[in-house]
C-alpha cells in the first residue's frame, strides 16, 4: 500500500539514500534547509521550526514521518542548536498530532544514554537515558526522547519508532568520528578500551524502511554484532596508539580551551573513555532484523573503500 511519507533532513547522508529507496513504492516528500532539486520526490526547503510545517503536512496528506533532521556537530550558539533539535521536534510532533499522521520514526542516538563510568558494559533499551548536559548532541537526544514519551502518553494514536544508532559507517562516510581514524596515531586513554559499535548505513536504511512500512513501534539500538576497541581499530588500520593518562589529557584539554586553541574542554575526556556500547538483542529478537555486517565487518568495509587498509 502506497504511503505519503515525509522525511525531515531529506538531503542528508541517510535521508537522501532513504528517499531514493522509499520513492520506488511510496509518495515521498522531503524537507531540509539545503538548496536542492531532487527529481524523484517532492522537496521543499524548510526549517523544522517553521510555522508553515503543519500546513505542509496537511496539504500533502502525510501519513508517516521519518525525522532525521538534527544538529550533529554543535556550533558556537548552543541556544540555536537547542531550538532546532528540541523545539523543532516539538513543532513537528504537534503538527503530526494535529493532522492525523499515523506513524513517526525518530532517529535518536546511542549518545542519548550518556557518557558515564557506571554505564552497563552493554546498554539495553530499558537502561536509563542520561545524555550529558556537557555534550549538546547527547543532551538534546535525551530531551527529545523525554518529549516523545510525553507525546506517547498524550497522543497514543501517533505510533512511535525510536532508533538509537551506534556509529554509522558506509563507503563514503566522512564526519568528525571518521576523522579520528585518519590520524597517524589513534588516541587512547590509559585503562579504557574506548569501544565502538558500528552499524552499516545500508542496514540503517533497511531498518527504517521496514519500520515505516510495517508501522512498528518501540525503541531499538542499532548496532552490528560485537564492538571494537580503539586498540583493535588501530591494529586493523596498521597504526599505533597514542596512549595518554586521563589526568594528563584532562589538563591538555583544559589548557587548550583556555588558550582558545580548541573549543573542546576537559569534559571531552568522558566522550573518549566512556563511549556507550549498544546491545542489539532487541533489534534481532523483537524488531526481527539481523544486521548484515558485524561491527568489525562494517569498519573493515569502510576502511577498504576509503583506502585505509
């Protein structure tokens, strides 16, 4: 059955790939803040905070929404980032409820769990969402999930599918995380494995497609099987680790921020040593999807296509 699907952030990394897949069987509408002229779906340049969003949803007869738009790399204006991530999502949810949208898929993040020393070794969906205030991306994901819980209680007719991906990788991934893998030596913190869980971008697209078409609801971690420590990543790339004691790195980060050599401060230390490690049991057993690549296979696939191995 054909659906009228709205993708927010449609011109981004996952959004553009998803739109190309879904438009083969459904009526796809995209909104983003970028200038774009896609030929295979209807596009409108629009901020998710726009008061015109509700009218757009009503006029297009949207039945399903895939909410991908968010600030991935925080800028200097924290209030603006909050306004987009949190108030923009509220604007979208209110429009969905007002105009009878049946189902919304929201890409949250494993970062919503937060970066804490007492995180479980493998985080499951019923573990607490504690996104750190010191990391706006993590904190905003937490606030959005808390908002979604409120809307679920007030408007249960709008089904919610919340996805929490680990680090997404594909052939051409290029972002702040992948920049770390291009360094001559990879930074490690003494006493910390600094593990990564990876999910293939094609798996993410397929999971979202199935979730939308089957109108599934619930919260699911997205990760391939297993995890890779920073030491294992370095070995795969044929590189060495630069291992630094936590106290030394904290001092370096504090001095760098004070001297305005970097915008990252000592709080960044927790990001490096307490990375959330996602259990994918619910994805496999409850959602019914087996990732096509393990974390290691995803990383090796990415590294080969980038010429890193």
